[in-house]
């Protein structure tokens, strides 16, 4: 799978990728609603070359992790940020989320459009387990997936479309639904894609590691 995404980032410019957002407004709004302090650890799952890290830094967040399966995507994001700022505030992780174990706990786990690529139950379960371990008690899980009326494929890969109720049920063992919305994303070439957005709160005794 990593080879697929390395090739995609190598072959397509930013304006040729359907998921590109000049300003990740919905992500920022949900992160604001999560209420994490500026020094609260945030992880962007599948962040790739997204400009979310730039915007979080501009808003003075000081503990940001960006995880992606593609080293090329992360290199693109790193190239926009001055080295001293990145060194002080950003952690970069190249990993397949379904094979990754969080080494610390996060106040906010943000994922715009990774979970919907997991069409196999085992991969979904691996993701749920990682999120349950990686989000601290009282922390927030923000997910955006294609909505039921959204595309059935993205970048030539099949996707699983989700409603807010379905996402809440899938993560119900450790999370409760706080907020949901269906918001259309406009691609760089003007087509629209409906996304389901949810904000889930981590319940009970967290199994996540301490935020150190």
C-alpha cells in the first residue's frame, strides 16, 4: 500500500489531488470544538501533505504529530515549514496505521479520510484498537469519511462509506458521540464529495499511554 501512495504523490501535484484543501476549515473547527489546550498533543492521521499542520502552528499549537504511510507526502509538508519551528513543535511518523502502536497518548486524534479506506473488518479493528490506546481519557477522536452518498472509490481504491451513527457504533466501546455533520468537500476541479464528520469523546479509564 505504501508504494501506491508514494507513486500517487510523485505523479500528482497538489492541485491534481482530490483531497487537497487550501484551508482545512472543517478540521480546524472540529479541533477547536475538541477544546484541547495549545500544548495538548494532537496527532493528524494520514496528514500527508495536508496544510493542517501549518495552520495548527499558526494558531500556536506546540505538540503536533503527523503520521502518514507516504514518506514523500510528509516530505512535502516538512518542506513548507522552517526547520527550527518543525524541530520544536512537530513529530513526523512514517507508518501504516493498521500496523502501528501509539507510543504516547493524544488529546486529539484527527483523521480526515484514512478510515474510509479500511474496507476489511480486521483493518478497521486494528484502527479502533490504535485509537482506543492512543487517545487519553477525556480526549477527542475526530473522523471524516465519505458519507453514504459519497464516492465508492478514491484514487482507484475502494472505500467504505459511513454515516455518523455507524461511526459512533464502530467506536462505541470506548468513545461516545459529541457532534456530527455532513459537509461537502469541493475538489480542486470543482466536483463535490459529501463527508461525514464526527467528534467522539474517549470514555472511562484510558488505555492510552501518558502524554510525555
